[in-house]
C-alpha cells in the first residue's frame, strides 16, 4: 500500500493525502491506518519517546482517497472537532460516476439510516426512526468518451457514506463502489471518490486556509487528470 503524503504541517496540524484503500483509523483488518502512520511519523521525526500524540477530528472512508486533517495538540483537536461539528469546515470532493445525473447541478436532501451489521447506509426521502439528515450540492464538471462523469460534490453535512449513497439515489453510482450499485472493482480497494479540497480557519493562528490535492493519474481518473482537473 502506498504511504500518505504530507500536504501541510505546523506545530498544531498535520494534513495528509491519504492513499485509496488505507483506513483512516484502525479497523478489523489491522492494516496500517493513516492515524497510526502519522503517529509513527511524529515519533520518529521528532524523536518522541513512547506514543506521539495525534488527534483525528474527522475521517474519510477507507476506499476514498485524499485530504485527511489531523492535529498535533489536544487544544487543536478540540477546536477542530468543534469546527467540523458546526459545519465550519468546507469540504469539496470529486467523484467519477458510471452515469451522468439527469440535471447538471443540484442539491440532494435525504435521511440516512445506518445498518450496522452490514456496514451500509440507506437513504430515505423522509425522516424515519433513527435517521439522520443529509444534504449535499453537486455539479457536473465533465464526461469521458465512455460516459463516465466527473462530479464536484460539496457535502453540507458529514454523514458516514453520505456522498456514496446520495449519489446512488440519483442513478450516479461511484465507479468501484460495488457496495452501493452496479459497477466494477477498482485496484487498491478504491472507489472513485477523492477528498479534493478543505477550507477552514486555523485553530490557533485564525488564518483562512485552503488545502487541495491533485486529481489522481490512475484508472478512471486519468482522462480527467489529463484535461487539467
């Protein structure tokens, strides 16, 4: 498995480009997680005895790649956790879907229910018992010769599997995401969903920050990477 790439680091934050297929934190596979990788990096780089501290105020799904923000102090962890909870962090994703949506842009509103024993989420049009409100905006950017479509997604809420299940509700299965629709597997346990950009206020310096990652130069991403997305 590829290693993360450090996009930004100071005394308070460390932001990485998480490889597709790497868990954000330890799961049942016991594979190396991004969280443990960062802690190992901090321990070795700064010669910290024992376990180095790292906070994980948000997560992205294992098969998703891209930006993952971690903190290096408990103060930053508390402030960033609050910012995520209050939707003060703007996240932008790119996904490649098997088909284009009926409309080139729009807002999706659903009510999501997690089915824990299957580790899947179901979307409903109306609230039901145990459901959580989910909202996102999307915009079609381009399509390739095979009809696969590059879509920019801005999640307003931060629910588990939100983009994956909500895009499926409009017939836009994310390439490789066999859990949520008819598609084919991609290498490296990946789905074509990228945490492309994150914008937030620094928890200590109070500066506005925007961090982005390039579109991958692999499998279904390549035609769009070649076009400069």
